[in-house]
C-alpha cells in the first residue's frame, strides 16, 4: 500500500441481465474496506462500474432488439442504481464504453505491441461466451451432445479465426517469481496456491483479439479486430485514474491499486493475465487480488443462467440495506462458498442486530433518558467488573486492524459482535436499575462505560452498517472525523461528562 492512499475496486459488472445477490456481495465487501480505510484517515479511491463490450453483451442486446450501446445505457443504469441502494461509497463509476477508457486501452495495447508481447496468428479452440474465456481441450467435457467447461459449467463454442496473441507462455517464470516476491499478492492463501499450481502446469499464449463480431474496442491500426474483452475490461482499473496520463494526480496517488476484490470465478484473469499484461507494458501490478467465494443457492453458484437468483433490490426494500449488508458479510465466509437463505437472514437480523447490538443501544439510551435526564458522568472508582470488560474489549480489538489489512472480515465481525454481547451481559450482571436510589455514582459509571462500549462498537461496525451506526454516533455527539480507531491507542471515545440525544429503534425484530 502506497503511504496513506488506498485504491480499492470491485469487478466491473457485465450488464447482460439484472444484478443479483452475488454482484451485491462483491460490491458490499469492497465498500466495507473503502469505508474502513476512509474512517481511519486514508485517502481512499473506490471504483466500481460496468464492463460493456464483447459477444455476451452483443448477444444480450440483439435479444432485446437494441443497438449494443443503447442496451448498455439501459442496464448500466440499473447497476448504478443498485450501487445507491446498496449504499456504496464509490468515488467513481466507470463504463468501458467511455472515451477515457478507450484512450487507456489503446495506450496499453500499443505498449504491448512495442514490447514485442503481441503477435498475429490464428486461434483454433473452445470459447465460452458466458465467461468470455478460452478453454483448453482438457478443460472441456461433453454432456447431452454439448461441450461444457469443467471450470464454470458454461457451454463452449468452437472458434477458428485470425487473432492477435499475447505471449503469455513467456511470462510463466516471471509470474512465479512475482508471486514469490509478493507473498500477499493473491489472498486467501488457498487461492494463491491454486494460481501457482496452474501457472506451474504451463501457460499457453493468449488470444487477445476477435474478428467474428464487432462490439468492442478496435485494435489500433487494424479495425478488422476487436480487443479481447478481458484485456479491455481489466484496463478499467487504470482508465479511472486517467491513465495514460501517468502524471495525473489520481494516477500518481493511487496506482498501483491496493486491492482488487473479485469472485473466485475471475481469479485467473486478475491474478495471471493482468499482472502479465502490466509487467509486459512496464506498469507496476496491483498490490493485491482478494478472491472471495461464491454465494450458493442449494449447491450451485447463483446466476441468471441457473435461474436461482435472489434480487438484492427486493431484499433491501423489505429488510433495509444495513441488514442485508450485515447478513451477507457475516454469513458467507469470505474465502469459501456460503449458502444463504431468507430464514437465515431473518435469524441473523434478529439475533445480531435486533437482540444484540440494537437492544444494547436502546436499553442504555432509554434508561439514561428516563432516569438521568440524558446525562451521565464517569467516576474515578472503577470496579473489577468494569476492568474485566475493558480488558476483554482490548483483547478483542487489538488485532482488528491487522485482520482488516488482510481482508479477514469474518474474524472482524465476530469479534465486534462478541464485544456487544459481553457489554449486554455486563449490564445484566451489574443491574444499574437497582442502584437508582442507593448508589448513583456507581450507576453513572456503569452507564458511562456502557456508552463508551456502544461508541466503540458503533465505530467498528460503521463500515458494515453505516446507517444505524451513524445514528448512534450522532446521538452520542461524536463528530464524523473522530469516528476512527484511535481508541486503540488509548484515546477517549466519549467525554467524562456526556449528554446524549434521543435514539429511535434501530432494528425491529422480525416475527
Ligand atoms: N465483467 C466481469 C468482471 C471484469 S473486472 C475487470 C465479471 N462480471 S460479472 O458481472 O459476471 O461478475 C461480477 C462479480 O460478481 C465477480 O466478482 C463475480 O465473482 C461476482 N459474482 C457473481 N456471482 C456470484 C455469486 N453467486 N457469489 C459471489 N459472487 C459472485 O465477471
């Protein structure tokens, strides 16, 4: 990571149909890190967008009887709207049909020609339009007379046409050296091993242009060819920073990218092709590619072609975006695949958000409002129970920054929700309501510590459930620029005398 600058991307989405919960998952995951680093003083650039060229899009447009660009305008807008519904904090939304992107792709192509890494020949082999990927004979099987990719399960077609090739085979050892030198380039480690084994098994030159359709960026000086959609799409990460103007502020500040968040199905493109293209063009590769698992429905990846889609916009309308964001991040272990269901969603909202965090905030805020005139004061007398809670919280928080630096969001969420659980337990055990007449100093102290815990938990949960936590932090009068992890270095989160504002119910229990 370059100093205090943090550049994070989602994959740019194929607008070849309506977005589903798998798309939402990649975006929310990236958004949480964008918010986390922003809250903690980094200059963040968070990019998302749409990947609009290639045969898949051309065919989707034909089905709707629309010119490809008109079709893309329509569906790209749906993804833009989704980013708002998901409460993404993206700084830009790039479309690969924009002028700025063409300039970047042309420049990268020319660099690869100049370096001698691209040559003209003929492609003969299998191609999946759905994955926009080439497959070898040994990656194909036959089912009901159809040829299918073992990797993705999508149907492949035989392609024979003139094509430019990228000399990927020449990059085998250089890539292996690169992975060795950059241990955390691919995370999680299981994915890194997968990629290394794949590269070790031998790389073939990659076809990087097509001549049998027209919807794409034309090869400079040879408009019979359009550039392979993955070479085109990956370049979006550069175009958004104004590449090829390498002196542009954005490029200087944010390249190389800190992390590309992607699903495991597109790992090969990001962890093999992308660094090879960049190294060949003399551009520094990104610092990391983090590959999350799939959301499954039954045993299968959720996708339009499989007809098992949960619509994220509908879920958000019913349950709210904080709840959907939290559930997806908590439930699906980020390295592996995870099943989701409405029943689990409801259970998760009820147990973690309504009964645990929501209830903690509600009970403490309303008790202070009704019994202390909305004001509490910390005393110097700290009890053993107070000390225990403070210590346990310290233990649970001390490694959280490190966990986040490796995208270990599951561990992070579990620790934070555990702090909320322990704080509820502390209140149950300490029973401040029994001290109203006998020991108001102790009662104040319990409530003050409870508020401090709520403040810490809300700061920690803010990147995940920004709406609810912002309400709590505003009711505690904590300014936006102070909603960070500086309490880990011993800084106070709330003043010793604190006046709180009213707080409405955050999460209703779903019956
Ligand atoms: N257009 C390419 C990305 C180009 S990036 C230079 C693409 N688009 S996609 O719309 O098909 O997928 C976008 C992202 O959503 C990918 O990271 C993919 O892994 C993710 N998901 C799509 N379905 C998914 C699930 N069912 N579960 C989790 N994520 C999955 O690929």
